[in-house]
């Protein structure tokens, strides 16, 4: 038992080849996310035609509280397993039972809280939705540590397969249920089916069976780390969901449904494509956390590449918003276009701030992250409260403006107190891509003034291609971004199994 469990939690196989292992892990992850993105687009496109905005709005009302509870279910304990250089079978077993207990407790709380949530929104159907979704926590808590073990081993190939299969099953369940007239229940079924398949496959892939709860395993420090990280996730999720909560209160289910679809589309890069890649980065940064020089070099290099890719996606979404909405959502969603543009403008912020957050966690600074989340919560609370005076649109504008001009700059400055980087390092990594994106976006908007194709698919294809050409041209003109492109191409070769040039 001892030898097998020691092997399960060992990461010695990563030493000396961490960079190549990370690059190949990103390759698996990106491939999987490409498939997940395809499933997401199919799901959004098909379900938007089978369901009503009100259906999405009803589930979105509940999702605010679902995500809040998920932050507690995980308890920061998966990262405790990943981040520590050495960990034992007994410690992980104790963390496993903690996650199971948290999942069971949250399921009960979720059911008990459903009448109150229904009263807040004035919508009785929320009670039955929340009772059904309580299963999500019961099932999810059973595989938190199995996922953490796979991440600790950097077995992202297995994680990628799990994500793809689970999401495919979830999408098939949702579309099938919607086709047969189950309405908003199809969205509930999607979430339960996805987490069930995911949990089963994590157990099979990790090949680890937890032991019973034991005393004297030295788990207290891990729980302390997890508590700080849970607090940060809790406050952060609460801050993020102030906006949809405010929209639901001010405007009701219809505008919240429009916001939900616009947010889902604009957040595909940051919520669907990047998180699994960030999981690779987080595991890799944790392995070099004690080497200040390597850590600084890795953070600056990765931040520049994240900005380079996400800025391009953002500018395309902003410029082509009306065509994207017409293609993906169909008729009856015109009111979502302006929301889509505002949220797309903000979408460049989240990947950057999320990367800085995982950098803090990778070096064990979960307490510092908690303090910042509390600060950003109050900033956002003030902006959304002021914006609500002008209704739903005022709330969305306040959310976007505070993120780009207040919360992101302050977080970059705050992070320099804990990470081995300066504000100049941040600017050097981010500013070139932001300027290139701004120039490219203005040129594309100028072109739209004189050339406006009528077919949305053709228009999207033309402007995306032209945008890519302009963005690449300007990027190659600046040494910093040119080097990032060369390195990215090298990473692609490595991920495909070819030697670096």
C-alpha cells in the first residue's frame, strides 16, 4: 500500500523535463478544449432555437448560487494536493472525506435555501430546480481529490479525455430533453449528466482508493491553505455574480436571459478554452515556486502570450458582435448585441487577472488572494450599485468599465508585493498586445463604415481573416510580440511531438 500510494503522489517524473511536459499537456488540453468549444457552440446554437430566453434566465438565476456553493464544495483542497511538494496517502484521504462531507452538507443547504431564493426572485419554479441540482454537489464531492491527483501528476491527457466525453454526454442530454419539450429541465439535466460522467471517469483514471479518516496525518496546514483559497473563491464568485444578480432584480428573467447568452458567448475563451490551460500553468508554476528566477521568467513569458492570444479574440468579438449573435443565436436576440459588445470589451481582463491569481496560489499566497478578492468585491459593489440607477444597461457598463480601468490595474500593482515581478514587468508583457489590438480594432471599424456585407457568415469570415492578417502584421513589427509568436510556434511543434527548431 505504501509503495503504491507514494508512487501515486510522486511527481519526480516531471523533474528535468517540466517545460516539454507542460507544453505537451497544453497540447492535449487545447485539443480537448477545441472539441468542448465545438460542443458549446452547438449547444448554444441548437438550444437557443429550442428554448426561450426565459428558460435560460430561470436556470441562470439558480446558477448564481450553484457556483457560490461549488467554491465551498472544493474547499481549496484540490490545490492543496497539487501545490505541496510532498503529500501522503493519509493526508489526501482526509481531504477526500472532507470534500465528500462538504458536498453532502451543501446539497442539504441548497435544498433548504431554495424557498428563500424563490422568494427573492418571485419565481416558485426555482425551488424544484434547486432541489434537483443539489445532486450536483453530492456527486461532485466524490471526485475532487481524484481530479487533483491527475493534475499533480500532470496527467492532462486523461483529464482532457474526461472533459470531452463528459461535456459531449451533457450536450446530448440537454438537446434530447429540449427536443422532447422538457424546457428549462434540459439545462438542469445537462449539468447533472456532465458531473456524473466526469466523476466516474476521474475515479477510473486516477486509480486511487481513499482510506479512512486518520489522526495525526499533518493535514491541518493543508486545511488552512484550503480555507484561505475557499474564502478567495467565495468572495470572487460573489463579486462576479453581483452583475447577473443585479440584472435579475432590476429587469427580471427576460433581460437576464439575454445577458446570460451574451455572457456565455463572450466568455467562451476565458471560461472554456483557458481554464484547463491555466490548470497546466498552475501545476507547472507550483513545481518552480521555490526558484525565484525561473518563476519570474515563467510568469512574464506566459503573461505576454496570454495577452497576445486573448486580445485578438476580444477585438474580433467586439467588431463582429452583431454577426456572431445572428449566426449563433438566430432571430429574436437582437437586444443581446449591445450586451455582447460590452462584455466582449471586458473579456480581455479576466484571462490576465486569472493568470496572476493562479500565480499567487502556486506560490502558496492564498491569503493574499483572499485579501484582494475582498477589495475587488467592494469596488464592484459600488460600481454596480451606481450603474443600477440607469437600469440593466447601466449595470453592464459599470461592470465592464470597473474591470478594465480599475480592478485590473490595481490587481497588477497589488500582485507585485508577493510575486517576484515589478509593475514594469507587467506593462512590458501586456501593453504591446493591447495597443496592437486597439489599432487593429479601429481599422476594422473604419472598414465597416464603407463596406458592410449583408450575409453574416460571409461578413464574419472576411473581417475575421482581415483582422488576423492585420493583427499578425503589427505583432511581427514589434520585437516583444514577434518573439512571443516564435515561441508559440515552437510550443505547437513540441505539442505535436516534433523537436523544437
